[in-house]
C-alpha cells in the first residue's frame, strides 16, 4: 500500500516524520512529492498511489484519471474546496478533511490581525482596545468556537450565527446566538468570517451585508477568498472611510484594495494554518485517518458521497 504526500507547500520536516511513523507502523510505504512546480509531476506521482495526503493542492478530475489505484484523499486542514468532490465520487475515491486540527492556529491569527488593526497598524498613533467591543462570529464550527474562547479572554462581548448550529448549542458556550447574519452585521463592532466556500456562500459577503456594520466596523476574513464579493467590498470601502477589512488571503483585486491604506491589510499568502503545531497536528491526523480507513473501514470525516 503506497501513501503519497503531495504538497506544493511542504509540511514541516517533523510533521513528515510523524506521518511516516504512522504509515510505516501500519506496514505501508510512504512516498513524497514536495515543492512540485508542474501538474505533470503530480499526475506522475499519483499513478501508483493508494492514498494521498494534500494541503492546498488542487485535486481535480485529471488527477483522479491518472490514479487508477487511488482509494482515499485526505486534505490536511478543514477546507476542502480544492478537491473536486464529484470527480472523486465518480472514481470511487473517499475524500476526508481533518477538522479542528488547525482551529486554534486560525483563531489566534484572527486576534493577531485585530490587534494590529485597532492599534493603527503600529504607526505610532493612538488606537483602540478590543476589551468591551462586540465580536460577531459568522459560522460556529471548530474555528468559530476557538475565536469565541479567545475573545472572552480579551473581555469582548461575543455573538455568533450559524445556520447549521442550534442556538442552544451556541448559548451553552456563553455566546449570544444571533437570529441571522444580517443581525450579526447590524450589531457587531467586528465580524470574523469562518464560513466555507459553497454555492450559497460564494460572494455572499457583499456591499450591502458589510455595509450594515456600525461606524468603525472591522471585517476579518480567515475563511475563503471566494466568500468575498471583492467588487462590492471595494465599492463600499470607497464610500465608507470608517470601515476596515483584514484578511489572510490575498484577494484577486489586491492592487485595488491597496488604495485603502490604513484600512486594509492582507498577508502575502494564506496564513491561518501556518504554525508548527497546526502543521504537525493536521498531517498526523491525516495519516491516522488513512490508516483507520484501510484497517477498519472508518469514514468518519468523509466529505463526499
């Protein structure tokens, strides 16, 4: 049984060794494809793979066509929109993610971005504090729960909206359950996005929704770039000089956003899971899930049908 790690952006060496330990203890072979620069390299590497562990690498129908032995793909991380789920299902391949492994890393980044922004990007001028501010969390999954936990430590008022999470579950954590995403944007000083990119959410964060925020509102996106209607947000920032937009995903229209100096910030690349701990946790979790799939038929984290 051949398990392939295919990562354009490699795992940390310690994570690879952790994966290797899990894979070889189960009697399987580990293969590495790191820092590849052409898709053809990926197509060649998957030709005899039974399982693949990826990060943000794109796995489409062409990859599945090139991998006749492939039975499972595990995305080391929560999001999995980089995998063509329909193509996977058509090829009889199980796709899993590793929910929760990167959650604390992403949540901590949210507050790194926020402290930087409310202190005016450390330009020497007086800023504001997070204590006493109202934070709205859109989607109350693993990351959202960690964001709420940290926000309480800052002394913030916290509310959340999640169409798929009962209000009772949210309020059991001491977080106010908003009745709608519109209510969340109406009432919060800061909104932190943790929604996946789905047909329902793509470009859903638009001019009108963001524009509902009160004076001095801040929008933070550490979810997916696709959920932002970039044209609408650019228009709004031009109209409302009091708003700020922070993200760890460089937008397609990054050059256009640069005009809003002091109110916009983007990291050079996706940074949410870029910690040693998250890197290790997600990689080893992926290896364990593959071993569990082959030895016990476990499909607990399957995301396709």
